[in-house]
């Protein structure tokens, strides 16, 4: 997969997608597999914002049952199973406990009813060829068993806990990337670090967009019969700038922070429901991911970050409802903030707002034929949203196109019958490679391409995360990585568990310098730029 800036400038397309997060990536894949000619531009790196900064869950949305959003829950549960099938290396089962504390029989009965409905709506959760991917129904653990399984739940008044299952992404960044890799393999022209500017208008019809390549400053036009804005929290802002007038459809932006700490549980994730919202305690790569907050965010989306106050307030909230956690600032290994783009329902309530998605046809709403926006939604349902978007685009274009195949065709790294068997096979084939479990998760069946033909020193670990030097050259040559942050934060796991040791950054940046021709100043600037990822900001 290469940056296709020459094609973007020289060719005309059926559809231009502005935005390379989960929605844009899924639309690019679906449209390309159906035979449409696709272009996609992303102003920074693919899946570099909202699509990365989340709870890393593919789930049905148990709490949406409170709002009687049964259709959204069923859709989410169906999509959960599809992701398990097409990306078994990146989406895996995760058992959850919901503790019941001091609520008596009424609280237990209410939760039992909700989980029973959740099970009924996920009636097809066992229809997977890999038995390791099949999800059991919920069950009840009494207080003694809950304490035995997870000692952190030990507290006065514990009645017991419900056990249920959802799934977790090993790397949301790489899940989006694999959608783009598949799109490129089917003819899509893609480029990161290309920023969209003004829409190209003629007689009330949008014919593409002017863009600027941030790597060299070159400006050019990308022409397409349809243009889709899939810019997440920036969608309405982009449209206002591109059209020089207010957007007809507004978003609410909800800020959610996540904090990574040493492992807090033995094997289970925890769903902690409180009178003031819920939070998750999620085992992830040998650590615990704590998430998430939900507060309205009205500032510039580019300014979102985590403040010391955010961390202190969140840790205090967790300690209040999970006293055995005994959290302190010193235990925090990493943190990040993301913005949820929510369809504005006028309530101002970001926590209660629906996570539904909406496709806006600006030809009908604003008199701008050929322009569409995909707003709202969530990771779990991004594939289904893409299917709906492409259905609409196909009808608009009047183009012959194949039926949607993204629900059954595996992603490039997911072409296996059983992940466990594949991982064991890779251990036998590459017995000396460090972190093979981690690498098999990141790359799936593309792993042999990463490892083939490398010198032994490039198969050795780079830092403490299980990543290796061979990933660096592969990220540059095959996955459009252009910066140290691209490699460390999104193509590998090197920087996702906290600030990497200086010697790790020196080693990785030297490998990149050799591939990309960086001088010493550029190499040091890349290291310095990455450091901002691990600093808190003033509250925004």
C-alpha cells in the first residue's frame, strides 16, 4: 500500500472520501470491493484520533437497552459477530463481571432481565467456525465466587456479580488500517497527510475537493462524482470551512478519557454501573485500561487532551465505586482523550444521546448535489454504516456494482480458520522471534510478510512491548508510515503502553532515518514531537 498522490491528482473517481478513520476506512473498503473507483484523503494519519482513542470494545451496547434502542443493540450484536469472523486476530472475546452491591433482589432482577434480553438479541453469537470465538450467555456468581474470581470486588454489601461476554479490539488502529489495505488492494487511491480544503462546486453540484499534501506543500484538486465527508468530530466544522457557511447538521462532541494502569484484575473486565454513569475496568495487553468519562466538549477538537484535573477526578470516581482499586497518579502509565461525534438531538445530554449514525444527503438538505456526510455512529457498527452509505452512493451514481461482501470476506490478516491454531503454527515457524503472540495479533496472516527475509537483529525485540525492528521497515514500505508517531503509536504497539524508553526511540528512529533519509535534526525532532503524546494539557 503506497500513498497514491499522483493518482489522486490525475484521475477522476466515483467517490472521494474525506477522512481516514473507522467510517472512512470501512466505506473505502466496501465501495472498492463493489467495483467503484475510490479516493480517500486523511489530513493526518489513518485512525489517528477518535478511531484510536476509545475503550477498544466491539460490543452491543448493553446500556442502550435502558433507552429501548433495541434495533441499535441488535445491529451492534450482529456486527460484533461479523468483526469476530472477518478479523479474528484483532477482535477477541472478553468476559465481563457486573457486581451488584447493596441493591437487593430488585437490582439483581433488573440486571438479569437486561442481560437475558441481551442474550436473546445476540441469538447468533455461537454461529462462528472458531469455537474460541463463540460467546456463552450470561450467568450469576454469588458473592463468595465473585470475590474468589476477582478479589478486587471484595467489599461490604457485595451481593454477587453477573458474568456476560462482549469482545475487545487488540488494536483499533490496525483494524482500520486493514480495511484500507483491502481497499487499496481493490484499486482505491489513498493518502494520509493530505488535507481537504474547499469543495469544488459547479452549478450546484459538488465535483470533488481541493487538497494539500502536507509532506511537500503541493496543492491540487481531487475530482469525483460523489464526495463523502467522514471526518468524525470535525465533520460539521469541515463543512462550514469548505462551504463558507453554517453546516445544516450539527454535532455534539463528547470527551472521553482513558487511563492505563498496572493489571487490576485476574481475568475479567468489570462493568461498574453507578448513579452517576458507568466505567469499565478492562484487561488489555497485560495492563488495565480504565474508561471512560463523558463530558460535553465545545472547544476546538484539535485542542482535546487530558489534564491533570481530568486524571485526578476520574481516579477519585473509580476509587469511590471500587475502593480496592486504591489508585494514585503514580500508577498511571498512559492516558489519552477522544471525542465522540454524536448526532445533535438538541438535548445537550452527551451521556444519554443515542450512538446512532446518520447519512446526510446535502443535495436534499442544502442544494449541494453529490455531497454526503456520515455522522455519529461507533466503531462496532462502522461496517454496517459503510454498507448503507455505499448502497446510497451506488443508487446515486447509477453504476453497476456488486453486492456488499464486507460481512463475509475476511480482512487481509484475518484469512484463517482458527486464530489459536494460526498462532501456534507461527511459533513453530519462527521459534526465535520475540513476542510472536503479540505480532500474530497485530498482523494475522500478514505476519510472514513482516518477518520474511529479515536479518536476525531485526527479529529481536525493540523495547518491552514485544515489537521488533522488522515492523519499522514494513510500516514504511507497506503501510504508509511517515512519522515516528505513525510507527510507534499506530503501526506497532511500541508506544501504546506508556512512553517508550529513550533507547527504544533511538533505535526505531534510526531505522526510520535509514528508510526515509532523515538527517539528524529531523530524527531528533521526531523524538521530541512524540514526547507531547505523554504530557498532560491544561483543561479544555
